[in-house]
């Protein structure tokens, strides 16, 4: 019976993918590549074919790539119905129907949720509406910001020194624009990489001419009578004049449309099992709803089976492929999504790459190179194991550290490594901020064991 | 009857034409340690890949010397020149390679290689036209050697007409890279010859480099000696050892890649035909060649600076390691049907250029040269066939390739 259903589904079933970005596209391609011959529908709230986002905060801002020409290459003819420019607004899993913003309904036999995340807006709507206050997530955001940067503003103000904010600051400096960056924590990138590495990132910014303000928050954005942003007020009572403000406060998961659906979905994403099947709010796995990409949170064997939320390009691809495969095969052929978290960034001419889950780490050890030279490899330890690694301009070693994480290699690293400096002989506190404070997008978050957990911030217990 | 050791079988000239059965046997013991104080031979794809990225594996010639290798340690760091970055670890390696890269590729010289495409094509055309009315050629002497030599000379700024001169120094240096375990008594002589050759070559290049320091031109020697980036300048001695490395590595390996390429295509005529019809296929053909017949068969110059466990075997600190790239490239654990030459395989990957921080510096150059060479040979030679198979090989087990490759053909197109 079940076997017959899968055969029927592969032949003439209806698969709907909500979310037409990286994960949605790669899933669609995988479905076709693995022989799905039925009806395929892709629903996306943006009016564009799937495009690549990493260039938007890098080459696009420098004018080296067009914001409207970062389309993702199609690897496979997918022969799909596209419903672009219309958001999904609701899900009825019993009737197997997706409701759309235009009132339409789309029926499915199997559904993939790949709605991703959006930029967290400035919390005060009136200030957020001021001309010159920008977000950076979509190609339209990038086109708008590029136009404003090119116009030569007196000063750009970036709120939040996570990866996206730091990349924007880097682009500004490359364009020789004055830029101020405000960060609640003590340094850039602390949410993702901790305070020790954050201090390196801070030096990188100030040496490149960024006016970096740490331990401050923005209290107000001030507009002029014409409704253009004119100044930024900070918690230390200073005021910085700027005519472009980039709000870079991390992201929100696009799960609101799932309210009332009964799925284990909330502000932290949609919970799914390692095979990408969504959980309902009772913790029971569903048969016909799958999840992939930034919006998913799934348990990971390497990190104590905690649910892991990853805003990583590579994760979106890998999880989409696994979800698609599992959607159209028999139970015994299903694969787990066991992707090793990994991300990259480039700023101020430095390549930053990381594997594993740095925020899980309590201690840090620089195993190669030196922080002062900003060329190094460092590993993070948690409960005597290596759980993550980061490199600055030292990418070629990362594969080794990934393997160390996979085999649960001991921490601290006692064995000799090439180019180990005196500073790397002893582990130090990695200095992650107090987990109860919100950080802007660590990009990888351990989010506990409960599939229906609605709590916003969770990190492993610390001593 | 004592069984010949695997190391001896690899270096045994009798196995040069087809070492792959030896590698197949070698892979049965993926971590092989045959003699006390001898090297550990690593032959599986994944192990080699992992060790190439392992920060406990040193390329530093000084570590190798300490590990008691007499055949290999004496060539580079003596002869008055410091070791090149190939034989150094970070941070010195990284600094020198970054400066060298500033003279070679992106971001500082993004078009240096690509802009030579036209010149390369002209050189190839001239060499093929030079076959004249002959209906049989030696591909090595008439094409596969002169082509990359001419290219590297232009790239560096070394006069092409000096080739007979520097060749007399390059040959003994290249020979000294061969870990011929049976060399025995003449070893000291070999080392002495190599040392002198390296010094002579360095002195020859010193003159050119000094000229470029005074009057820079659009070539790599000029860029190397005049580089003043964030990493500072190379010392004169560093410029010389880098130049020696680039001059030798810039052609010795490509000769073999091109020759192995033509040999392989003549053994698989359907791909020769397809390449003639579609020069674009040369990209996949060259990648598959780098897997199937890699010009550098093994890396015999690494040392462990700590204990390393590979497949349950602990390789103790201070041990020498041979990474047998050519064996890993045909590892059935990684490749489907590994003994088949198949440029159509969907996932051509290989260890042909190594991996990690020492991955081939000149890879973009070697790729482009070989792509152009093979597609032009395929296009222009009418009904080519091998004169003898297998052809005679060079002695060297590391830089393995035919010494001559006789090709008969009906005419030129």
C-alpha cells in the first residue's frame, strides 16, 4: 500500500514547494533529477526567479555585479508551475491545501516548506519608514542600497556588526565612504564567533577606517522635515549624522503563515526530523510535509541531537537535496540530513570561514598562525571536544578541522601543529556574550530538544 | 624467496610503463610501513586528501633531513640557495607563496595567464608547422618539451635561446627528485651534482634578476624582485630559489602531462575523434588525465611533526610519509571504474595537482597549456597512431612520463 503510494506519487502526484529561493530551486531540481514526473508548483513571495543572495552584500554593493543578475543557474530542467510574487498565507495540512495571498488555494500531495528568513526590520515603524533607512536581504534591497551608496552619502550608519553589517561596512570603506557601525556587544561578529575573534574583527574594522562603536544601542533614528533620515541617536547619548542607515539586526523566520496549521513552527523555525519531515506541535512527525533551508530546525547527531537552525548557503542546498530525495522514496531509502555547519564571509580583504557550531564552544585555541597577524586557524571546545573551527585567510586547513569535529577529537588540542605560536598553547575563554542577550544572527543556533519550543534564545548551559 | 618491497617496485624502472598494478597491490595496505626508518606509504584517495590538509604534516626540508632521508634532503636547501616555498611550512611558505602569487595570478595579475592564450596558440602552431613533411615525429622532443619551455621562459622573462644552457642544470636537479632506493653508492655523487647544478642555475638567474631590478619589464622575474606588497619584499636569495622552482616546475611536469595526454588519447581514439570535433572537450579530458596519468605520481617529501593515526595505524612523530597520488587517483573507494579513462565522468576530481596549501601553484598555466596542446594536436594530425606501445620512459618515478613518444601520421591539416 505505502509502496504503491510512493510509486503513484512519483508518477502523477502533486508536489508544492513554498519558497522559491535557493532551497526551493535545488529541491525542485533534485525531484526531477530523481525521477519525479508529477505536477510541481513553486510558490514565492518575491516576483523574481530564484537568485543568489551572498553577492548582494559583497560584489553587488561595489557595483561589480548587478543586483538583478545574480540568478541561480538551473542545473536541471524542472518543468514547474511558478507562482511568483504571491506569498503563501496559510496551510491546512488535513485538506492538504496552501492558501495564497491572492485568495487562491493550491492542493498538494506532498509539501516542502522552504520559506527561509527575512531581515529583521527596525522595531519602530515610523523611523523604519524614513527615507534612507535600509534593510539588506532581497535583490531590491541591494539595488536600493547600491544606488544610495553610489550617490555618495556623507556617512553610512550600520546598526549591528554581524556578518551582513560588517560586509556592508567593508563595501562602504572600499568605496571610500565614511561609515559608522554600532554594536550592542563588545565587538563585531561576537554572536557567531565569540569575543576573542570579535576583537580581531574589531581591529580589522578600525584599521580600515570604520568608526566602530561597541557596547551601544541605537535609541532613535531622526528624520528631517522631508522624511529623510538625518541622524542616529545612541544609548551613550551621542548623535551621529548619517543619510543612509542600514539595519542589520539579523533575521526573522518566515513561519507566520503556518500559524494554526498545527505544525511545530514558531519564531525559531519549523521543527523537522533528520529526514526533513516536519513535526506537528505535539512532536509527532508528519508524513507529507517536509522542510528545508533557513527556516528548518532539525536535530544533529554531532551536537547532542539538539535542534540546529542554520542560515547557511551550503546547508540550504544540502537539506533541499535530502528533503527532495526523501519526499519521493520509500522509508528504507531515506537519508538523514547530517550537514556539517559551514559558512564563509569576506570583509576588508580577509576570507573568513567556519565549520561546526562556534557558539556552542566555551573555550578557544589558536592552533595555527596568529590573531595579531589576522591569519590563523582556531578551534572551539565544549566539554573536552572540538565542536567548531574558524579560519581567517587560512581556508585550506579547514577540512582537517572539520574531520576533527566529525570524529569528536579532544579539546584542548595537545598535538603539535605547523605554525603554532606561543599564544596558541593554552585554551582561552571564547567569550561569547551572555546567552540571554539577543545577538544579531549568529547564523547557527542550537535550539534545544523540543520540536515545539517557542523560546527565542537558547544556548547550551554554561558554567 | 624475499618479496620485493612495494617501495622498490614503485621505483623499479621495469614498472615505469605501467605502475598501476603495483599501486593496486599497494592500496591493499593503505598505510604501509615496510622498513624500520623507512617512509609510510599512503595510497587511498581519502587518506591522501586528509593528510594534504593536515597541519601535523610538514613539508619543511629541515624536518625531512631530521627524519633521516638521505636521498631527498640535500638538493634544495643547499647549493647556496634557501629552500623554495615548496619545501617550507607556514608562515614562511605562506609569505613567499603570496608574494609569488602576486606576480602570477589574481588579484594582482588576474590576466597574466589568460592573456598568453594567443601566444600559446602561436607557439603550438609554429611547432606543428615545424613537423613539415615528416610523417613521423617524436612528440616529446619536437613538441611536448619545447612548448612549455617556451611558455615558462616568456612568463618569467628568461631568454628562450638559453634553454640548452639551463637544461644541463635542470636535468640533474630533476633526477635528484627521484627517490630511487637502489641508487646506493653513487648517491653522494648524485647529490653533489644536483647541488652544483642548483647553484649554477641560481647564478644564471641572478644575472637576469639583477637586470630586472634595474629595468623592470612585463614578466614575473621583474615582479618578483620588485614586489613591495604588504608582505614586504623577497630577499635576493628568496627571489632566486623561487625562480629556480618556477622555471623547473613550470615545464618539467607539463611535458609529461602533454605526452601522457597524447599517449592516452591515442590509446582511446574515440576521445581523440571527439576532441577534434569539439575542442571544448579538452577541459574534461585534461582533468581526467590529471586523475588517470598524473604527471607527479607521488609526494615523497612530507614528515609528521606529531603522532598521526590513519586507519588505525599510528604513524609516529618524525616519520617520513609518501603520498602516492597516482594510487589515490585510481582508488575504487572513491571512483567508479577507476581504471577506465573516462572524461565523461560526472565528478572528475583528482589529486593530480595535490591539495591544501601546497596545491600546484602553476595549475591554471598547466591546464591551459595542455588544453591548447591536445586540442591542436587532435585537430591537425591526420590519422595519428603510436609507433610503439608502450613507449620508452624516463627514469624518474616521481615525475613519470615517456622519454620519447613516436607518432606516425598521414599529414597535417
